[in-house]
C-alpha cells in the first residue's frame, strides 16, 4: 500500500507542500515508466484508473439513451421555474434537493418502464425516475 497523503505532503518531492500552487509541476520532468511516485496523488500517468475513459463513455451513452428514448416531465405539475436550484457544497457541488422526473416513452410506447434510482454513493447524487 502507498500512503498518497504522505507523498503529496513530502518536502523531498515538493517545495512548500502545504501551499496550493498548481503550476509547481508544469516544469518538472520525470520518467512515467520508472519508479516515480510523485504524481500518484493526482492519479496520473500509468497509475491512473484504466477504466476512466470507458466509464466516461458509458455515462455519456446512458444519458444519451435516456434522452433519446424518453420525454421527461416534472411530477405534480411543477414548472421548471419553480425548481429549487440551491446547491450543497462539499468536495463536489451537488443539488441540495434531489431532482424527481417522470419518463414518458415516445420511441416505443409498448416499452415498459421500470423505476430507476440512480445513486452515486460518493457524491450522494440521486436522480429518481418514476414509471408513468
């Protein structure tokens, strides 16, 4: 196991490690094939998640499929102007109140719609989709 926090705060790797300075690594050269662990806290180079591009494509495809196959309406006659768009701040900015939508299948009306609850556990983002 590698202590990523210790690497990111190690004065042997970084000058003034407690200070945020995004350009500090722009002029630094390193061999990403060698045993260089300086950039592990950034998830970069060969130690980056191998599925990051695949995951991004799958999320885009899922969203495109939902937008293509369904028309969406708000429950209980709520108008878009009445939505509470307040944000909750944290490591990721999310909506303070969850978005509730009702899907209406328009590409194939016989296609059954199940209740989908999309839950991203890290950011606790929920999109509830109810069957109509």
